C-alpha cells in the first residue's frame, strides 16, 4: 500500500487536467468524426440524416480541396526552408555570450505573442498594392518595377502569406531550439576546442547531431501547425484571391458557417485530425530510426 500511494497521489492531481483535456479535445474529435457521416445544416431542431461516406466523396471531388492541400505543402516547405534556419540562427544568438542577448530575445520573440488578428491586419496594410508601405519603400529605392499587389495576385499570394507566417513563428521555434542548445554539455565544446575544432566544426559535429530530438519536435510541430493554419490567412486574404490561399481549415469554415454544410465541414475536420496524427507517427518513427542508426 505504501508503494502505491505516490501513484495514487499523482493520479489524483492529474485527473482534473485529464478530464479537461478529454472534454476539450478528445470528445470534440470523436463528435467531429461522428457528424462527418451525416448531412446537417447546423440547426438544432433539424434531425441528422445519415449519408455514410457521401460527405467524404464530396470533399475528395472538390478541386479546391486539392488546391488547399498544395498550399499546405507550401506552408510545410516554408517551415523547413525559412523558419528552421532562421529560428536556429536566432537560438544560437540568444544562447551565445554576446552582449545584448536580452534585447534579441525580446525582439525575436515579440511577433509570436502578438494577436494573429492584429498581425494579419498590420501586414495587410503593409502589403497593399495601392498605398502599402512595402511598395512605397520599393518605389523610393527606385524599384518601382518590382512593386506588386502582394496579396491580390494569385501567383504570389500564398508565398507572401508563408513569409509572414515565418515572421510570426520564428520566435516561438527559437525558444524550442534554444532549449535544446542549453542542454548540450559545455564540456563537449571544451574538449572539441582542445582538439582544434573551429566554430563551424563544433556546429556540424556536436551541435547538430545532439539537436536531433529537438529537430524532431520542430518537424512534428511544423507539419501539424501547417495543417491547422487559419488565422493569418483568414485575416490577410480570406482565402483569396479566387481561392489561391485557401487551406483545409478555411474550406472547413466556409462549408460549415457560410454554406451550412456541416457534414462536409466535419469531414474536412476529420481529415485534418487524421492527417496530423499520421504525420506525427510517421515523423516520429522516421527520425527515431535515423537516431538509432
């Protein structure tokens, strides 16, 4: 009985958090999957009509759904091409012995704590084709031929939103990488210095290999956050122009709250949940296999 007591106390303290997590996350996920098999317009008095896989058939037959998946791929690529190197570089700066690291911590992390609505509106005004600050600065520098309606041209709008997304989340991922950097024993760097290792060699042969677990966490978060990105797109472009920046979450919003087609909306939500779970399992297994080798 004495041995079981610590586990009982731990279970009692964990129970409220577990119940809250179940009510807020687990139950809605199962409800979403359940409602995806019914046709419903969102009105409580209207009965559910079982339609089986019809909602999924409609979802997979929508061209805009595949365009939204392509945009998710752009977000994932942007995470690894932009956020990964920039956030890692920021982490190296704030964990170094340079002067003023406190200022850099605040400056780099600030975009991550700003409300997405405010950030989206700010960038929307900055990137306006007529009167936007970005175009005004480019014109002042003699680059008038490069000015664009950055959020109004279908060919470039999604890439502009991805760049803004990187600006928002670099600070948050900087903290993740910094936590991995400070966990590396300083003795390893001192031993490498005695062997004549330079700064780049320390980075290549000590820092990066020992950051594999942190990079795995970043990779999982990059994919799952890309799958559920919504706020900045909804505020900046509302999925436009002509659906060029639509993602599954914006389609879910339109189907559910604009067209009152909650069946298809829930099928998109179920797809996002399953895709996030599968990507987490696959990335965890692939990167764990790499570490084992």
